[in-house]
């Protein structure tokens, strides 16, 4: 009897320690994909934020009319097919049958509501895609008509962006635009929210009504927020997370020798820049802006910052965009001319602040390099470090002299990029720089409506040249996403447009 009891005890110990939890009848968390990032989810309302952390969450919660395939080309999403009028003012979308996470049907009226909400809400952060939209309405439950005042060539690219994820009209009108997104929103994409712990993590589970049958390929995800890069990397190496969003250059050598970590070169439609506040001295003076650009040895900066993982930027358009000009000469290094311009502007000894987020060793190194170059031409440079929230607020408020930043585009279509970064009348004051050139704004509108590709190329190349001449911003370099992944997962990557392929991700058998 004693022997039998001892045998049973040994078997129980074996079953609970050696056999996997799923076999033992307990919950198996192996299919939860965890991504750790320094970027915060600020809101779950897809029209209310343009910052990275929120955008990455939007893409998981809200489906769009079109989606991207494995080659990042547009394919049907909620819309099975579409028709465009000869003058490109009318778009008609024919929708598949689909449901929201609460089981209610997604109709053309919900899509029209989503588009009109983006256009009309004064708090919409990025309404440029639909600002010229005359109307959007449901012809029937599965047919949508969108009409513009004039030709709108980029619209198909625009409807794929995360800002135009489809929301439930009934839920927003019932709960109000604040409460509908404050905690557990009704979603239309591959996931729904289990819990949102602000400044900690967003916990997701599969949307049981998602229209892509069989997706997601995993049992859920967590988007975790950790500011310190060393902690993020330690979490990856300890097996606590599956991917790290944004590792710094100093960690590449260490991680490249870890057999359990993959460091892919993931193309990004982004450019690193120095933002200059055109409404605040000394950068309100074009001579000072030009001097600031001429003072920088761009190739040396690129080499120091990227260590071979990118190249010097020659224009303010990311190099993956259509109509980017690869032959544009870019800035030359000319410190003598820079000092002369500073003296002519009477700016010798002027105080200049550079805002950066902290802690971030990459941005700190970049700021120190710029501080050295600008100091050599007579500017008194002060580096101001701050957390991400304060940095973003000061940027939006225009409360800065200069900021080291990067911005990206949501698609290969340049219309979105120039409206975001260079158009002074398009909503965000040319990425909060207060840059204004009426000819640039005119060309932006011409580019939207122009149907001839060759003429569009001329338009966007003129925009690049004018922005360069005006020193709208100072382009530094083009560089890929610096992410790290566990070898234990497959199918997960960050698209050039800043969207995770999370629904495609699964654990390696």
C-alpha cells in the first residue's frame, strides 16, 4: 500500500512538472504573442492620435476597406472590389459580409460614418485623406459610395491606413465618442480588447467574428510598454516577450551573437530629421536654418548613428515613396559658409535648444553630435531631455526650438507624406514646424488631383526641391526598423507602414 501511494505521488509530480500545461489541463499561454515597446498606446480611438504606439494598436483592432499582402501591395479587405469614376471623384466599394466583435453586422453605413467622423470631428488628428470628401453614404448594406469635390488619386492608399479603421456607428452613438473608446471598444479587426492597463500594456484576444476565417493564427497578444531599452532586451533574452520594438545601435553586436534572437533588416518608409520651429528665433530666420544644415557632416553622422544599417537622406521624402528623387544632391558640408550665415543673421551666440526623448542613448548621441557641429558655427546649444509624453506635448504645442525626430509615411503614396510633413495649411502645421510656403501647399493639392503619373512626378519633385531650399526640416538619414525577434515565432514583422503582421504570427512548432 505504501509503495502504491508513493508511485501515485511520483506520477502526479511527473504530470504537473514535466508534461506541458496544456496536456495537464491548465491554460497554455504559449500562443500569446508579446511585443515590448517604448511607444505608448495613448488612445483606442483611431482618429485621435498620430503617434506610433496608438497607431500600432489601431491596426490590430480595426479592419479597413483595403489591406496589404505579403509584398505590401493593396488587396481587398472589407471591400471585395471597388470602382472608380473616370474623373476619380467617385469611389464605389462593394463590401463582404462581416461582423463587429459584438456580433453586429458591419454595414456600408458604418464605413460612411467612419469616414465622415474623420472628416468632421474637430479633434481628428489626421483628416487629410478625407478633407476634400464631399460625402460618403450607403447605397445598401454592402455598397458604399464616396464622392470628392475634385479628383482624388491617392484615396485607395489612404483607406488602408490605420486612422480609417472601421468603427461601429451604433456603439459610438450609444456610448458617445469618449466612452466608446475609453476601455473596451467594439472592434472590427483581428483582435478585441481584454484589458487596457494604461502606461503598462494592451491585452488582446482574437475577435471571434473577424471576417478572415482562421485568423489570427495565435491565441492573443500583449502590447507591453517599457521605456528602458535594457529592460526590453532583457525581457526578450529571458523569453518573457517575443519581439522588441526599437533596440538601440549599441545593442546590435550583442544581440547578433544570441542564437535565440533574429535581427532582420525591415524596410521602413521613414526619415530621421531635425525639426526646426519656423515661428521661433533663431530658426525663424532662413539664414540660420540654412547654416544649421550646412554645419552638419551628414555622411559622418549617418555612419556614427547607423553603423551601416541605412544611408544619408537627400530629401525630405522617405526613399521608398513613389516619386522620391534619388538624384537630388542633398546638403553639402560647408562649415565656413554656415558661420558666415550665422554672422549675417546676427545669431552668433544665440541660444538653441534641442529636445529629445529620454532615456534614449541613440537620440542623446545624435543630439551631442549636432550640438558639437552647431557649436562650431557659433550657436549655444542646450540639450533638453524629457519623457515621451512631455516631448510629444511640446512638439504639438510648438514649444521647442529644434527636435531630433523621425517621421514615417503610411503608404507608398507621397500625398500623405507631404500633407503630413510639408503642407502648412493641411492641419498639423507641417509636422508642428510652422513651415509655410503657399506654392508647396498649391502643389500638394495639384498632386492629389493630377491623374498623369509623369506630371505627378514633376509635382512631387518640385515639392522636394522647394522644401529643401526653404530648409523646412533638415533630413538626416533613412533607416530600417531596429527590431529584434525571438526565433521561437514566425510570421511577425513590422511593415514599412508601421503595422504589425500580428494576425499572421504564431509560435514555431
